[in-house]
C-alpha cells in the first residue's frame, strides 16, 4: 500500500490554477522530494494532504485513508511541519508538545516528548515560553510538534528555510534515522543539494503540474557528463570548438563553458585552445548535479 | 475524548494565564456599573414591588458578565489563532468537529460562569437577594453562556480581521445585551421598543435568570427557557456545520 496516493488533484484559487491534475504516489519508507519554484503548487499539495485545504476534485489517501472522508485516521497517520513559523505565545515548549500529543489522543507521552526534544536539542528550552525562542528554536518546536504521535508519514515543508547549518545537520540526522526506522518522509526544499543528498525519489512541480518524477539518480543521469568552464585571454576561442559549447559565448565575454561526456574529452579542447594561441587563466570542472537537472527541466517546461 | 479534553484544557489554560485581563477586569467593570447605576437610581426606581433597584440590578449584571465573557473567550481565542497562524496545530490534528465545538464552547462557558460568579460574590454584598428558584438560575446561566460561547465561535470562524470581530461585538453583542433589560424592566418601554425587545433572545436569558432570584419576571420562565433552548439548538447546528464544512478554516 502506498504511503501517499495522490490522484488527479485539481485546485483553483479564483483564476489561478494552483494544481492542474496531479497524480503520483509515494511508497512506504521512501525519502521523497517535492521540488519546484515558488508558486509551483507544493504547499497547496501539502495542505491538501494535511486537510488544511480541500481539493476541488481528485483524491488523496494517506496509507489508504482518504483525507476528507476518513480524515481522522488519515490525519493521525500524518505529521506535518508547516512552512510558516507559527507558535502559540501562551505556552512553554513542553506544554505545547503535551497539548499536541493530546490532540492526537495521547495522554501520557512524556517519554517520547523527552526523546524528541533531546534529538532536536530542545531539552534545555523545555520550560521556556515559545514566544521567547529564536527563529531556529521555533522551527525545532514545529518539527517536534509534527512528531509527537510518531506518524508513519512525515511531511516537511521547507523545514530548513532560514535555518543555520547546525540545526540543518541535527534535523537531517534525526529525520534520516526516522526514515531508516521505516517512516516515510516527504520533503520540500529550495536547497537542491539537500534534496540530492537525502531523497531517493523526486517529483518536480511547475505551474501546478508534475513535470518530472523519477529516482534522484535517474534524474541526475539525464544530464550526461560534466561541464568544463575556462576563462581565456590572448586569442579568441577557435570557431571549431563552438559546437561543443553548452551555451553560446556571450559577446565580449572571455568565459566559455563546454559540455563534456567524459574526462578524456578535456584534453582535445585544451589542445585546440593552445593551438589557437588562447591562454587559459582559470579553469573549473563541474559535475552535473540536481540543480542542473532542475534548471533544465524548469526551463524546458516554460 | 482525549483530543476534546486537551483542547478544552488548552482553552482554559489560555484565559487562566491572563486572568487579570480575562477574569478580574470584567468583574471590576461590573462592580463599577453597580456602584454608579445603583447610586444614581436607588430609591428612584422600583421595577418589582419589594425589590430594591440595586437588588434588581445584580442578577442583570451577573448575566451580562456571563454572556459577554463567554462570547469574548471563544471569539478572541479563534481569531488570535487564525491571525497568528497557530490554529494550524488544531486543524492538523484528528479532532472531529464535535470535539472542536464542545471544547471551544465549554471553555467559553467556564470563563463566562467564572466571571459571573465573581461578579455575583462581590455585588451580592451590596443588595438583599433572594433565591426563589435556584434551578432556574443555574439553567439560564448555563444556557446563556453556551449560547454566547457558540456565537463567539461562529464570529471567530467568520471574522478574518480583528476589526470584523470588533464590529460583531460592538454592533450586535453589546446592544443586544444592554437592551435586554439588564438595567430596566422592558415593561417600562414604549410599545414599539417593547416589541423590539421581545425579538431579542438575550432578553429571555436575563429575564429568566432574574426570575430565579425574585420569582418575578416579564415572561414566564418556562417560555423563556423554551425560546432560549431553541435558540441554542439553532446556533449549535450552525456552528457544527461550519466546522464540518471547514468554512473559512480549511480553504
């Protein structure tokens, strides 16, 4: 059974088509990335999963339970970290977590609350009012709140936006552990290196539609090879190399980027440059990564 | 059940943590009304034979405090949670609409009744009160607070901004409570305004509540009770259906 099954989900806000028939499913135990530019529909889709928004048509199931018809079961299986940094200024961290446990029907949950606080480095803030916490600490509380009921499916909507390196590492270590223990994790982020390092499969959204859906490795392999970037002085680049450029030379620029399939392709380019009398002032070799794929897919779908 | 209990507890803790503002302040306000109106009108007005004006005023003020604070609790809690965004914690949880309804309404009732009790304990020193029918007192206090807490819930769901809620409070709740016969018997009004007062459900709450003290009222308490109870059923139906549909909460 799929952890999340999204079927033909449409959502419109006035004249804006936020989601135009989205269909895909996420299997149990996956670490799944949901990527796309701002306004692509990621948060709308997550809000529909969480029951915060309602789809105009289509259906979403969490572990087989419809998020509208069987909302109590669906919500109890889902833990969502919202994108907005929200908190209730009336309560301390521990009170907040106890109450969130209670909403999910758990009366005695202190052992797990302590464990979650420990893993998120929140223990020494347990009795602090949430109002007094820094942005990063508030973010940790939001993560802890999403995990109080040990949900089998965890959704994180840009959990690392504006967060320091230390929290990012703490957070990913803990989330990766939960994923190894069998929790399904869905992540949206604008940090593509994070997605590349963590996610085994990725969906890319643009304009409310899925424009790519594949394993992370397969997506990266779509862009074969690497790029060689050189800065030249002296003579201009020989015309014979023009077909190898990854994009046309800008007028007046001395920077050329070549697409290479293998490392053995580097030497002939350098030789041709030497022969023409050009001097290489700077040279870099870029390995293709998720960001290249992302840009290519997004530009290709304009 | 644990979900309901937790939300109820959270709602109570919320007003308890700011008790000066949510409990003490309205009690002081009600005392001021009693001192000023009682001072000015005592001896000049007799609404029911054998009942001093101050004594007449006490149940009205108690009920007015119950109603206003029951409304204030559910409405301000909801609008604050909506505007600060932390309502999401409740919306993400597997709470049914009945659980949400009961938790918000019962917490509002508790605050209204706590303020009402405080007002009563203090103002009772200033007047000779009788308790002819205590069960009516309890019944109208419970129903009145439930109605206003439910109205607060509806207003909190509907309002998107603080000023919309303030409009609801200032143009609907305040006039309806002040014109419900807190300070006078509606029989002292000209016929037109008497008829208007009969259309005000708040009038029946205060009139019935007062009957419990003096055994005298403008309307028979049984009739008032039936009207007030039906009003509650209608409002509760509206509130639960709004929660069920996710009106203005789940877009």
